[in-house]
């Protein structure tokens, strides 16, 4: 059962060959799915200083700010953001002293799938951000060694309390709020993206990269209702909402 509070620890298995075919879904600029802070806390999510994010995305609108996952009042938000420096992908943690990571390159392309892979560790001030397996980190704000507030209400596809819905096809969103994977190690990147730039199977519950379910893992195998993408396969509870997702027209495979 996806999205239960039961933690499942697993022995890391050998990754399948790059023949994995990932199926994405379309968020049309209005879709969003919420989860309450009470459900986050009851799932066993705790505040911490580490994390890892991976996802595949193909944008349909290249301007404006569009949120992948966001919390209330921008306390924690992963989004495409317009600024004086162009439209980049940003990770923003605003509780305590701010931490902001962002891509060096602009992310305006609507023609192709891109892979974002990043991790953060405030204990050691170690941060990684890769686009399509290439180091692309700009460390915009670092702040001090403060704990990140993960026990929040979230929206998938929008910032909680704000109208900045993502207009994109998305696939295999992996968010681990407990572990920072060192992506300067090539073998660790290969757990998410192949040497030829293709998706890697992360396990039915996203368990393969670390040996345990991450906090959130959103994936759809192409069978049945695409809206089941919102049903979290990680250990936190699932997201709710009545919006309807459709199958992506293309695949990053």
C-alpha cells in the first residue's frame, strides 16, 4: 500500500539495465494535490539537515514561476523561478537562515525532457545540483547550519497557498528528506541517470538508491489511471485532490 506510515527498509538491489521505460504524466497548469502537515507528521517525517531530489521534467511554458513541490509561505519550495537572472530551477529553504540552490543555466526549453538531480547537507555545507548529469550548481544563499522544517503542509504541482501551478510533463519525482547522496561520486549519479542520459529504475517504492523508501516518490507505470501518480509510493502519506492527470505525450527514455 502506497503512502502508509510503515517504513520499509530494503537491501539495495542490482539496478536493471537501461532498458527501463519511464512513463510521465501531464500537469496542465491548473493541477495540484495537497497534503496536510498533520498527515506529514503522523507519517514519521521529521525535520533535518539533509535531503535529495531527483525528477524528470518537460516544460510547456517557459516563462513565469512554476512549482514542482511547495509548502506554505515559501518555507520550502522547489520551483522554476523567474528573476533578474533568468528562469532557473531553484530549491529554497526559508525557515531559520535561508538556503537557496539554483541552476547556473536557464531552464526555458520546452522542447525536451531534462533531469534535475540535487542534494544538500547543512551539517557539512555540501551541496550538489546536476542538470542532465552535468554539474550546474549556483549556491545563491547558504545561511548557517540550521535545521530544515520538513513537517509542513505541501502541494504537489503548486506552492501551498499560492497560484503558481506547474505546466509540464513530469516523471519519477524522488524526494528524500533524510539522506543527502553525494553526487560528486559518479556511481551515485548512476543510481538515477544512465551514462547515456536515460532514466534508471528506482524501485516500485523508490527504494533502490538508498536501500529504503524515500519520503516521497511519485511514479506511474503507464497502466490504468495516470492520476494515481499522486499516490505517494514513499513512506509519507499520500496526497489528495480531485484534479485529473493525463499521460505524457513523450518519454525521457
